[in-house]
C-alpha cells in the first residue's frame, strides 16, 4: 500500500514571473510572492528585471531602506559571493531585494547583469525574478536561469495571441536548456468567452490561478506597506503557488 508524503525541494527554486503582454500585474505578483515567501521563514531574494519600472523595492515598502541597488553594482568584476551580496541589499518581510534606483541614469553592471542574478539565485532557498519584457535583448537568458516560470496573461483575443507567441519562445529555450516548469496565471479584467480550462487546452500550459483587481494594492502602496503583507486574494494565490513549488509530492511505500 502506497501513502502520499511531501518533501521540500533540495535545490534552490528560481521562480520567474513573466507578463505575456503589458499591464498584466507581473511585478505585483512577483512582489507578493517574495513577501509571502519571506514571511514563511524561507531565505528569499527578489530580483527586479525592469529598469524603467519605478523600482520593485517600492512595492515591497523598502524604497527608503539603505542598501545596494543595481547601479551600485556597475563596477562588479570577477566572482560574486551571493551571501555577501545579499547582506548588502535592502530587505522587507525577510526578502532581500535587488531593485533599480529612482535615477534615470541608474545602470546595471555592464555585461554581468545575468552573472549577478545567477549568483544570487544560487545562494538561497527561493529567488523570485520579475522578468524583463519578452522582447528584451537578454530575455531568453533570463528565462534559462529559472527552474519555474509563471506566465501571466489576460483572456482577450489579442492578449491570448501574444501569450501563444511568448509560450512558443519559452518552449524554444526549453529545447536547448534545462527546462523550467511553465504555468500560467490569468488576469481577469472583464468577462471573456474562454475560461481557464479552455485557455489551458488552447495554449497547452496549465493554469494555477487567477487574479482580479485588488483595491488593497493601491492602499498598501499609499501606506508604503509591502504588497501581500496583509491577507487577501493575492496573498492566498501566492501561498498556494509557493506550497506547490517548494514542496513536491512523492510516493512512499
């Protein structure tokens, strides 16, 4: 007789959040995942891949916290000690944050952005990456860092078409690298003719949840409070995603 048990993953989890098109809330979900992961007691690092996104540290209520941002790493050369670097970053709710500053002149380390992200990803239990746009120069390299990928989309005709293109590009990366697990989250803005099950069948990728407009997001940003710190629909989605990713079921005799 077999009994199901659960075990924690042995290797670090690198969870990338990718918007299949603009305005889908990928940065918001990345921030909430980082906060919920940190609040659970895991060593978490969240990496901001959007230089003109206003800074992911704002969403974690840490924009005034001292610590290094991407521009402070412009002179990085050679090997990177992930623990030492993580200790230099601002933090919120147990998550270390590598974000962009508020200056338009902010620069990342030229030629070594991926190396910095890879080093940080190797040094913790969970790394959440708010991935750059799919058409960014290094987008596919960022994807290859991930063990798991969540693609976010809406159910409109054009948005689904865009998601199909992005998922095709991700599949091409999966053919030449160690394949990340790919799943989708639906951003529900209005009624559409396709539900999650139909979208999963159409796109060939499972959906692990959906999000709707959450008034608590703007309220938290106004208070300077980390997104996801309070209970709500986004927090529940993040908790469910993290439980599925960080603990996997196995069969035991």
